[in-house]
C-alpha cells in the first residue's frame, strides 16, 4: 500500500519546566479516522500542534504522505495539506460563512456570487447543509465548527485534525459530525480525532493511538480489536496510588448536602443534570472527571455564582439554595474557584483589597472602609499562610500561582468555614505550592471541616480524598472509596465506559 | 524564537509619566517648529506668543483656568465611567442638558437670592446630567446595550432640544428677531475670585480631589474597583453589577451635567447651543491622557486649556487656523503618546504561539 498519510516519529517537545512530548509517535493510514486518546496533559494537543506547524518539535521526524516536512508556520502545514480545527474557533463573527471559508485563501478577484456558489458546492459534496450567506455570529457552536471544517476543505486539506470536536456539540450534532467525517474519509482524506470520550472513539474511529505522559503507549490499535475497558486502562495507566495519609478523625455529621441540582450553562446546555451529594464534617470528597463535564458549573452553583434550575443546597442544616454568595460565605461555605485571577482574586488590585473581598462589609465605618483593619487582615493572612510578597501595595498580578492560591485559600479559610469547596486548587502550581495547598486542605479535614474538591489529577484525589465521585456529562456516575479503589476502575468510569 | 515587542510594565516607573510628558511635549514642539518654518511663520515668535497668551501672565492664566474647568470636570466624568470599563462618550450632551436643566431652575425661581439660586441651579444641572445618562445606564445594566452608542447619540438630541427651546418656548422676547434664549438670572453668576477666574475653578478642583479621595477610601469606591476587575469577581464578592453600572453612569452624567451648570453660571450669560463647546469630547482625551485616573484630570485639563488658549492666540499674529490646529494636535498627540507609552517597555519576548 501507499505511504501513511501522517507519520510522526520520536517527537520530543519541551517547554520550560515541562516535557510535553517525550518521543511520541503516530501513524495515520490514508482514508481512516484515527483517534488520539489521552488524559489532560498527556501531550495530545502539543503533538498535533507539531503536526500543524504551530510548534516545531525539538527532535523527531514529521512525514506527510511519505515526505519529510519541517514546518516553520501553520501556513507551511496548510500548504502540505494539513488542516486543523482548534478547540477555540478562529472565525470572524461579522463575516458570512462563505467569507470566513475563503478568508486568506480567496482567489485574486473576488466575486461574491462565485464564492457563495463554490462554498455551497463544497458543502454539498460533504453533506453539510451550510447557508453561505449567513453571518457567523448567528450560528450555533456546531454550525461554526462546520465552517471551520469547510475552511480546511477549501484549502484542500488531505489530513484534518479535530481537537476535541465534540466538546462543544450537542449529542445530535455529534452524530451529524460522525456522518460528515465518514464522507471525508470516503473521499480519501484522513482524519485525526482527538478525544477522551471512549464511546465516540469506538463509534467514529477506525484506529486509535493512546498517549500517556507525552509518550505513545499504544500505536494504531484497530478499534474493532479492543474494548473500551482496555483503552481506559491504557490511558490512565496502572500507577500505584500514593499512600493515604493517616486519618486523625472519622467523618462526622453531614455538613453540606446537595439534592437534585440542575444547572444550565451559557450555551443553553444542561451542565449539571441532577447531582445529589453529601459531604460530612472531617471528610474530603473528591470529584473526578474529564474537564468540561459540568464540574465548574457544579461548584459555581454551590457557591452561588450560577443560576440553579432545580434542586436544593444546604450548609450546616440551613437552606442556601437562593442565598447570594456572601450569605453562603457567612453560613460557613468557603469557595476556591477554578479561575483564580478571573473570579477569586482581582489581579489589578493590591493584597489588602483582595484579602477583604469576602468580609469587607464587616470593616465598614459609615461610608468608609477601615483600611487599617484591612491591612491588618492582609498582614495576618501573609503570616499565617506563608505568602511571599514584596510590596503589599502592588497589584497581585505579579505574584506566582502558588502565592496567589495561598492568598485565595487563606482568605477563604480565615472565616473558619464549616465547608470548603475547592476547584482545581493545585492546578498549575509548582511542587512546593501543591504540597502547601494539599497540607492546608488536610489540616482543614482534621479540624472537622467538610471539603469538596474537584480535581483532574486522579492521583491527587486518591491521596487526599476519602470518597471519590465521578462526574460525566453533568451527572455523578460512580462513587468509590479512595482507599480501596484502583486508578483503572475510576479512569474507566471517567471515560463514560459502562462499569 | 524571539522578537522585539512592546510589553506593559508590571509596575509603572516612578516619575515616568511626567518625564514622558515633557519629552513628548519637546518632541511635538520640535516637529511644530518644522511645520512653522515651512508655513513661513517665525517659530520663536509663535511659541513665545503661545506661552505668553496661555500661561504668561496672571490675566491669561486665569482665562486658561476658566477654560480648563469644564474639561477637567468632563474628564472626571469620563474617568469615573472608565473605572468600570465603561465609555461615557456623551459628556457633551450631558453638559448641554445639565445647562438646560440649570436654566430651567433659573426660570422657575428667578427671584431667589444669588447663593441659594446658584446652589439650586448647580444641583439641577447635576440631576439633569444624570437624567441624560439614565437611559444609557439602564439599557447597559439591564440588557447590555453598548453605552458608547447610546451616550453618543444623545449628544445630538440635547443639541436639538436647545435649538428648539431657543426658537420656541424659551425664546428671548427682548431679542428682537434674533433667536436666543432669555438670559439666566443675573444674580446666578459665579463671582470672579482671582483676576478673571471664577468660583467654578475652585468648585471643580474640590470636586475632583474630593472624588479621588472618596473613591480610594470608601466602601463604594472599593466595590467599584472589584466590579471593574471582572463581573465574575463582583458576583463572588456579592456585588451587584447592575446597580454598579447604573450608579457609575448616573454619577458620570451628573458630573458632566454639573460642568454645564458651571459654564452657565461661570462664563455664559444664557443657555446656547455652543455652551458645551466640545468640552465633553475634550474630556475623553483629558481622561485618556490622565490614564483614566480621576486624580490626574485637573493637571491634564490645565495643559489642554493652555494649548487651546495658546492656539487661538497665535491666529491673531497671522498663523493660519489650519496650522494652529495642527500645532495643537501635535502637542496633545505628542504628550498623550509619550505618557501612555511610558507604561510600556520594549523587551525581547518568546514568539507567541497558540496552544
């Protein structure tokens, strides 16, 4: 047979402090849909960016249709027939579909009607029902994705990379996408399908390559030959879980209880779909799951930052379902949001103003704020939580992630909460920062606080949590005892495979 | 891959802005000298006259102060809205309607004693300005309509309203066939306090300093800074974005309207369609040059006023109005550009790639 459509061999890509790809390989046969699987941080996107000319690999060979390529820009990759649809779309909202499709690759003399006709023809060839004269801002996310795919086809991409294409789609749209992909494959094109949803991979793809820790752990496995359990195992590996620290106390009464919670996100999709959970005093409950399965909406809704469609939330026996965020804080609910600088802290404001954000109402003196009390509060925070800060009057933005998280968590803990909800509290921190934050959470547990912790790092959850709940598509689909559960069985549940 | 790029400084250099202002000014004056040489005017004579007629004597300094006052207030108005990331492009219209509201109060109580009437008229001006910002404020807070468009459009409405009033209901019966509005009550004039400078100069200065101080110390100012940081942070801290957006636009409008009241009682004798005189738009430039900090608008407005007064003065020694305009623009642009750039530094950065 002919050359593989794409051959990546021994790709290394290092970033400061991180090795994203450590000798990863990938072989895609022409005329197939090839899945690239892996957990967050497994190096999928980096590897694809090396193929699409966004990055230049430090080592390794890129071959497209048998020819070695050294791309120095995405334009080179496009010229070689590689198209990529990124997770964030790159469209001009005020332009029409046709204008977006031909943008940057239009003929010298542009005739609107000719372009509209050609784009319509192109769309029809692959079974799209595109409306070329509609402006892109009117389109749904699924329709926009089709425009992105058309863009790549317009440039005659022989290899199309789709980075988590179904993340923005409704289930029906995902099925439609599957049909379009089939058409393209029948046309002799090849598709690389990045995903971590196993059910899609098994229904859309012909072969799969699995990445873990920047390396290829399974190369071009025919989908028909493996089952979902095996793929899940390959993705998460069989790492021995870290020893659980000795407990000092046993969980007490229920501190927070969430019943039948439903939340709709900004896209109008149901992000949280009937979640019920309880967290007891002196217990850490972990929420495991692949990013984008409703974790953020769940914690935001508990903290009062999202509108709730249905369900109840109670903290220490009092119903806070409709209470504003500051009232929930006063009721004993602390929240460490995932987005430290966009939600939890105001990066342009100095430490003192950030430190009192939750309780400034108590420092009121007539129309004024007691700034001496605010800076004393900030000083205490710095001392108690070991924040390393130069000048306290400078904006927070210049601080490191670890210090920011100490300030944020410290502020939330200074109200002596009964319940702490922490979303991705250690993500992006250096080792020292991770340890400090984990230690604080364990101290809280030992002091009898109820902790609900969302993390994408399964090892972290296995080490810290007492119970682990798995969240998939807005629902809790599994509950595990962190002491006895294996990484593989939780991983399998995370991937949506039927246990 | 490395390249040179302009990056925002994490912390502004101390004294960087004033230094950059002076350097930018010198650069603009040098460019202006070339222009004047080409146009055949005497560089030294023109610059000398510009200075003399704007800052050269007590008399002209006091005139410059009067001119700077409404621009400083308009600048304050714009910078207040900017603390929330909002653009009040309608200070011009708010000045006009503020002055209209003050005139209305004057017509309602023409016999009140001077001080009482002045206070009532200024209050009316502030309320009028706030009223002119109410629509844009509500539209922005409740349904997210861009305040830039709505405030801008209302400028024209305020202008037409005054034109209607001066041709109709408020037309001066003693103005013969001339369409002008009846003068405001005489006792409602702000007295001169130093040379030609009227009391409004001091009132504006007190207002600006007072606001800057209040915003930095008060709970209200603090909430504004949080809300201006991000809507999500505001929600997290339990601050209502809607009430903050509405409040800040109302206050911004009130300050601009107040400027209209000051103009009516300070320099004008009657409401007319030129009473705003572009001060509302100048206020946007003033606020930008002051880097949207309320504390900076007074100084910038003074510089702006001097440039304007100086620019007008050189036309009487034969500099064409076009050249005078270019010269004004050069000086402002040079100073703005340099001051804004002082917040940036040139450094080598890694070529940015999307991940």
